[in-house]
């Protein structure tokens, strides 16, 4: 027997796009899908309770494969390898369990810095059809829920919007429709917001009115479509969980796109420009038949911090304004 055969399999985080976003369910189910394709069993781990301070909310998830690969976060990143080790042992035993880490845990070498505890449900029998369906729903931004029974198989429910948490003897993990960030424009401001939005973990869709902007984003691994004419924008497939940001210096691009966004009842609509520019924008939309109430939904000048003089500051300011709105909408 070789030394390689004797060496134990150690947990290791799977490096993949989007993994810096701790709530990225796509990376969790993506790893489970990859494991199924490789013929490697996997487990889905869910944080179902916590006492004391916790870096992650109840409902946070990880995926762990029996060969040691894992994705997702149940803490700030310091406990995942140890948790994955215990999940791999449960996979070897082919059983589900709720494991406690921290105070009151049998794992004396795993301690939470806050002195509290967290309970993690480890489902080692996650169904292939459930994984495939969940992945498809996430890709299509369709809401759903998974109901975990500690003593039985998990089940997926379509369109469930109830709150994540315990419901009698089962734990329901809800996956709301993901917010998509649609960024359109040209120039440094456009590129900066597209890059920052992708890093923040939003479902980003970028549309460039300039070849060089599109090429640079694509080279950075960010999908980007090309806008061809101001009068015939593409169908942006907008909905009430969409945020639309226009970053044009030539404002003839704006009207058709803004009318599409106003008709979709988007969560956030913002457009680059000064107060005077925004006033002219509003006058054009009024002439197109939109009401003042509709037009008032457009944020301009954009950003939480007021006027900025560089592209990076503007991108941060816009995402801060959007994040503030999303948090308010969730309350």
C-alpha cells in the first residue's frame, strides 16, 4: 500500500466563481451537482439554530463531498474545515444527524469565538432529483423551499415564501427570488459598477454601449452583452426583484430603457447625471405619457453618498443605496 493510499482525505474548500459570497446557494448546489456527475456522494449542511453571536444566519448552508471538497459558509470561514470533517464521517456511516458545535458540544476542539453554539443539520441522503431541481430553480430565479426532516428525506416545495426556520418537527429553508442587478452604459462608471456588482454576489447582467467596455468585462470573466442602438434596446426581462442602473453620458440611450424599467415595477431604478440632467430626463418621460408618481421612482442623482468624482466611489455609493433599499424591503 502506498503512502498516498494511507493518507486520509482532508476537507478543502472548492475554489470557484462566486464563492466569496457567503449566501451563494448556486455554489452550494453546484458542488453537489458536480459530485453527482463525478459519482461522488455529497451532503447538504444547514444551520438550523444558534445561541449567542453567530457570523451566519439560521438557514446558512454548506455542501460537502465525501472526497473532502466543500463550498458555502456556516461561519466566517474558520470552522468549515472542521465541520466538513464531521460531515464526511456521517457520510461514511450513511446517516443524517443534527450536530452541535461550540458550547455543549462533544467536539471539544471546535469552539465558537463568541462562546455560543450552533446546530447543523447534516443530510447525507440528499436526492439527485432534488439537487437538479434546486439548481434549475436558482438559475431561473424561481422561489422555492426545501423541507428537511431529521428522520427522513428532504422534499422540495415550489414557490414557497414562508420564513426560513423550524415548523413543528421539520426545518424549512426558503430560497426567495434572487435580486438581479442590470447595469447598462459605457465608460469607467459602467465598468466599475459591473465589477463591484459581480463581486458582491448579485445576479449581474451587464449591457455595454462600447466595444472596449464589453471586451474588458468579458476578459475579467463577467458576461456582458452589447447594446447596438438607443431606439431598440433588448428585452431586459425585468421584474419586481430587479435593480436597473443606467450609466450613460449620451442620454438618448435612456428613454426606451427607463420606460421598460418603469413598466416592470422594478425594485430600484437609477440613472447617472446631475440634478439638471435628471430634470430633463423627467420632462422627456412626462412627454411620453408617464405620470409623476412613476417618474419619482427613478433615483437621480444616484448613490447614497451624494456627488462623487471617481468611478469606484460612485459604484460603492450606488451599491450602498441599493443595499439599504433591499434591507428596508426585507423588514
